C-alpha cells in the first residue's frame, strides 16, 4: 500500500510542472489528503527557519504564525518526531498553542495536522495540513500524509545536494520565505544584548508577541535602526 501511495504522489508531482518547483509539493500534499491547504516549514534545533512553500493565504498565515511565535503543529511535529494532530482548534480536548490558536481560528482554520519531514536521524522540518472544518483524519488521509512527508524529505535533500555548503539551493528558494531580515536582526540584537544568536531570536519573538506584530516587522525595525534592544539598566557597568 505504501508503494502504491508513493507512486500516485510521484505521478502527481511529475505532471506538467518543473521538477524544482517546490510549491507543487504543497499543492500535491493538499490534493492527495483532501485538505483545504498545506505548507512545508524547514526547522532546525533552534526552531523554524522559514516556509518552503504554501498553497494559499491561509496556509501562509499558519506558517507565519508558527515562525513568529515558535509554536504550532509543525514545531511540535519536528521536535517530537511524530505526527501532531488537532481535530478542532476552536474546541480542543486539551488546549495548546495559546498564542497560535486564536489567530489561526480567526483566519478560518479549524483542524491542523503536522507531520515530521525526516530521513533517518536527519530532521528537516514538517508538513502542515489544515482544514476549514473540524474532524479527524481518516486512515487513508493519515497514511497519504506520512508518505507525502517522506517524498518531500527526499525531494528537499535531492535539491539541496547540489548546492554549495552553507547555501540554499536555488530550486528550494523559488517559492520559499526564509526571512533573511530576521536572521540579520538576530545578529544585531545578539551584539546589542551580548547574548547568543538563539537567545536574541527568543527576544525578538517575545517582542513580536507582546506588541502583536509579525516577527518580520519587528526584525525590519531592528535592521532599519528604528528599534534597538538594550540590556537591563542594572547590567550596565558604571
């Protein structure tokens, strides 16, 4: 059955679309699982790195919320290495994602499902699926999502294998949003506060949440020098 699912997905990906078009990965993910939309996030140990692709404005918002807040189905799926399933985001059995859930529901998201994108011990990110109505995944939908995540992992590794070290393959960057301004801002805040870059990113996310802004907007303010992070007064040497 798994082989049949993989062949069906690969046939859909082949179609009439360029092999390097990452957006097609998300489109096929939504199509084979019967979801309202899909997205793929790349993550590392420090958290979300950016969105590889999305299918519509709502799935893009889901990715942006997770990137800004550092929480959500993709973050949990990547961290835990297992599928994260929420059948009713508006009325969950066990409330989670306090910051993420409200804006997502307001955007029309009722069910969200995250599947880790990994090969062996290599964790690359997560596939996010959403639906505008509540409900669990069927067994077939779940199985298709697992295989889709595997196909996505192999596609990402294949495209990245030809890229120079410490660079993103051009084919992966076509439809992606890796938020370069956020990484630049994290470096600046790291210097301003004399903290590690990972801690600087935490500070940026906290500021974005507290001021109800996107992480990208806060980062842009830092890079344009409209916003500066300063250490607490008692940490300043006389």
